[in-house]
């Protein structure tokens, strides 16, 4: 009888010890993850991009917003730049400002949505004439406002796919031969939280789909070209002050283009997929912990409201 009681007590003790060990492992595991997140987000220094990659930096969609901010920060680091954007007068103004920082600047005016084969040959020839260390595929377009797919104009759909998918692919293909020959390089593709952070983006489905292409394209290329020391990264920002977002004032969760660019440059050479601005990283972590059904319901509520307000504004203007 006493032996039976002793055996039960020993079993209870083993269960208690096992539970304690599991709890300790849980705390250590998630504690280390939190510490790693805090280090990556707030403390980790950026790499010396000039030393690591060198050469020219090619930036598309560079005359406004994030693209322009990237150029300004890169010029401070002493990088020569090749600017590619649509409006020649803006390119000339930006080039003049950047040259004041003592760097070489060249540019090509390209309407990415309607570029001819002749124009693409010009871009390819220009890239082949320089030593490219980094490429920033920043150019991108979104919807005029939230819309159901059947409401979208065919030209808008074509533009979304041409600019966000075709142009990103072409530019990447053009710089890769030189990077392979040099045995180093970096390709930074600007994706979107709509495809990488959010589980879905209803009423922006084609935009999110094109950015999902950029996400998978980048992940696959990072493996494909790792043996050549070419770092491929997709950056997935949430809202940033820009013409595309239609947000004019920076806040804790909405950085200025300059604030985002600084964070984006510090992230290069590390993770393949990142949302580099600190508050965006926190939001990504929170969204990842929430049920997909909850996020889907919340997001379609937001986009439906955006659509409603946009249509109301259109009707008033008519």
C-alpha cells in the first residue's frame, strides 16, 4: 500500500519537473526571439555598403518619395548614381542637387508603363556601360483608390502588371551579368506590406498580386545567386508619406521617405524579407500573431470604407 502511494508521488514529481522544464524552454525560446527582434530593429548597425558592394547604384522611380530619399542618402555615402524615372525635368533637378554632394550622377528618362523596346535597349546599354554595385527596384504603381476587380479599368490592370512585374524583372536581369562577373552586388526590390505582411489585401487584389510576385521573385533569386555573393532583398514597407499612399504627414507608424530610406539602407545585406522601419516591424509581428480571418475582416472593412469615400468624392466633383 505504501509502495503504491510512493510511486504515485514520484510520478507527480516527474510531471511537475517536466512541466517546469517545458515552461523554462518556452520562456527561453521566446525570450531569445524577443531579444533578437529588439536587436535587429533598434541596435544592429548597418553594413558598410560602399565597401561591401561598391560601384554605381541604379535607382528606379527616383524623383519622388522613397526613391528620391534613397538617392539622397546614397549620395551622402559617396555612391555614383544612375537615376531612372519618367520625367526628365525632375531627373535633371535631382541630378543637379546630388552632384552638389560631389558624386557622379547620370540619368535615363523612362516611362515604365509605356517603354518601347528601343527605350529598353537604351537602358540596357547604359547599365552595361557602368559598374553596377546595387540596384533599387523602387518604381511601382497602385490603384487610383480601392476597387473591386470587375470595376478596374483594363489600362490600370495592364499598368500594374507592366510596372510592378515586368519592369522589376527586366531591370534585375540587366544588372545581373555584371554582378555575376564582379562576384558581388545587391538587389533591393521594394515590395509591399499588402503582399508580405497582410494575409490579404481585398479591393487591391491586382496590386497585392504583383507585389506577391516581387516577394517570391526576390526570395528565389536570393538562393539562385547566393553563390555569386549577390544579396537579394525584398523590403515590404507599410504606409510611408508619399503620393501613392496619399498620406502627407509623418507619424509613429507612417515614416517620412527620409526616415524609411535610412532604415532601409541599414537593413541591406541581412534578411531576405524585411519591413525595415521599426514600427512596421512591430506591426508585422503583431499581425503575424493574429488569426487570418480577423485580419481579413478588418482589412476589407478598411478598404470598403476607402472605396466609399473615394466614390463620394468623385460624385461631388461631377
